[in-house]
C-alpha cells in the first residue's frame, strides 16, 4: 500500500476543517474600526489624513511613488535616461541642462499627460503631474552641482 498521498490529504483536510472554525480573537466589524486616525485629523507621522507629506517643496510622496512606478524603468532613478528599459526606447536625459533650459514646465506637463514620442501619456491627477514636473526640475545637473557647491538643496525652477 502506497502512503505517499496520505500526508498531503491530511494537510488539505486540516486546512479545510480549520477554515470553518472562527478564530477566538475575531470580533464583528464596527463603524469605529473604519474611523481610526481620520477623526483626529492627523496620522502617526504628523500629517493630515488625505495629504501626502512633502519631501521637497512642491514634491510629495505620491509624486515620488509615481516616478518610481511609471518613469524609472525608462528614465532611470535620476532621470538620466539610463533605466532598465532605456535600450529599447532611448528616453531623454531629463538631467541635461540644455534640455532643462529649453523646455518649459507646460511642455513637460503636456508630455506627462499626453505622452510624447515613445512615451505614453499618464492619466494622473493634476497635482501629481505638476509635482512630477518639479521633480524633473530637481534633476538638472547644473542646478544640482551649484546647490552641492553651496551646500543647499536644489530648488525647483520654473522655465515658463
């Protein structure tokens, strides 16, 4: 008699029978469970519920998460066009000072929302798209070098 399937059958039976029993620490959901920190107006990190904390002036955590999720694959972490998929698409080096000077914030915003060349458009909230424009401005190599020399953080610039 082959007993090889017996342990697997025993495990499946135990899991199925265990799923029918209620945990001893499970209680019914109440409305107060959903209110957690939003009633106090602040989260444990000190920010108002529903608002993202700014990392740099005008650049919030949502913009950084969006950059990481949608842009890094082609443009790279610092916008230099060296992301893992860059050989397929040859994306622009967003840190190039000449491009930074020649491109307006409105043009960048349009490229983010409508797409340009091989880059698709992204349906993002206006605030997030504007925050991404400010993030791209921080990538300017000339501004970053000047800020590093002075010991200050680079300030987003408006080229409109």
